[in-house]
């Protein structure tokens, strides 16, 4: 069974704007322990990056973590 969650991008950037941030790092978990990037992970990352460019807030990284002490950095994978 695959679960998905809606991402409220405007909430993320609302917080960044209130903080006068010039860059953000976003993170979410894969409770299943699967460290592989899904198409949805890539799509939401691109959406966050595009909105950030409009607001002049750079997306520095998108981290995906698991409960097994593993993670993937989209920046390290050259996906940002």
C-alpha cells in the first residue's frame, strides 16, 4: 500500500517569508524505510524550487529520511 500526503507549499514559504529567509531546506520522511526517490518526491521538489525562484528564496536541499538512520539529499544527487 502506498500512502501520499498533500504538501502545503504556501505554508512553507509563508514561514520563510516571515523569517526573511533567503534559502530553505525541506525535509520529509519515508516511514517505510524505502530510500528511493519517487516521482512525486521529484515533482514536489521542482514545484518548491520554482516557487522559491519567484520569491527569491533558494531551495538549498530536500532531504528524505527513514527510521533506519538513512537519508538521501536531493542536492547531493544533483536534483536541485
